[in-house]
């Protein structure tokens, strides 16, 4: 068999997404290049791995078995790399950290501090929503995740990181600025810019309003906090965001935090990894750094 690790890597990505296009995007390849790698792997194995029905592709029975074996091989290679890094020590090596989008501002400051102590470490930071973080943990695509509390049934190991207060933000000249203990009912008269489905912030906010019998109008849906903040600043509506994400905008007078009854909604962040995952020396060093130094990198904005 002359199949290569590169061919297996491309095959895994196509099998994971059941899409040549999405696999090509994630691998930074053209779709024809991905198709060629799959064709070469099938020729080398003497097996048909995918079948096309209409506009969709599916794994054949052989493809499902090869996918299972390929993931085992990848996991062993990653474990080997971690062991080699551990033998070499924590001065160098590669660390993959994935974070919820609300955590990214804190995480960037945290990683900058970590790199000062370990300048030779190569760090990959991935930012996405709660749903995709769970998927990356399940697929063993990341070393450490910083996120809201994960569900109990995912074979994950987690520990408390920081409190995550969710606040209501408005443009600086909003008529509610400066008012104290604003009633929740008042919010029904205003439109909101909301995060996408699958976002932990959106899930928490919708659950809170539902429990309190409040119906709010969501005029626009945006997939990141930067867009929410820019939209609020432009007067498109109010927003609900983590207080960890807005210190610069509040300090510069572009946004204000409204004093709403029952706010902030206090949520929590956790440091998470797969149960049983063997971290490299640099991964262990990062965990210890987070535990010892996390408070140094917290930046919270005050209510207006």
C-alpha cells in the first residue's frame, strides 16, 4: 500500500464534513487538489470511499471503516508528537488553544503573557462558538479550550476559569444612559443585535428573558462580538455581550453599559480538555500559567 499521511489527512477532512468544498477551505487547497488526493487514496487502497447521491456525498461501508482507522492513526501521531515535546521540554513545541468568541480578548492578552515566558512556543488560537468548540474537542482538534461550562456527557475534564458577566450595551448617546436600575420591561421597547444560534451568550440571554416572561425584538443576527459592538455603536440596537470584551470601547466613550435590573447575568468560563488527553510539556505549562496568572489579564468595564 502506497497511501500517504497527506492523503489520509485530506480524506479525514472530507469524511468529517462530507464536503469536498469545506475540506478544501479548511486545508487551504483547491477543490480539484482535494479530489485528486481522494482519487489517489482510493486507487492505492483499491477501495471506493465515497458515493455521490444527487448533490451530496456519503461514506461507503469501506469509507466508514477507513475513517475510523485513520482517526486512530492521527490520534497516535499526535500522542507521539506530545511525548516528543515533553521529552524536549516546554521551551518549544506547538500549542493549540480554542476559545469561545467572548473569551478571545482575554485569551489574546493571556497568550501574550505566556509567550513572554515561552517565546519559542508556536501557538495556534482558534475562535468560534460554543457548539463548534464541543465539536473540536470531540474530534481531538485542539489541546485546551476556554469556554462556558460544557455538558456533562462529553468525556471532558474542566475546571473553573473566571466569572463571565453578561451586560447590556448601548451607544454613548442612548436615552437610557445614566438611568439606574432600568426595568426589564423597558427592554421590550428596544431592538437587539443578537449572536448566532449556537452561541453561549445568545443561549444564556434567551433563557434568562424566557424565564422572566420578557419578549425582546432581535433585529439582526451577527456571528461575532466585534460586529455586535460596531452595530450597537452605529445605533442599530442594543447588545448583550461579555463585560470582558468592551473595556476599550467604554473607556473611549463609544459604548456604555446600561444599569438593567438583574444584570449582569453572571456566567462562568472554564478551562477544558478531553478526558484522558495527554498534554505536551508546553500544554501543561500553559495550564499552570493560566491558573497562576489569569487575574492579571482581566479587564472589566463599569456601568455608566
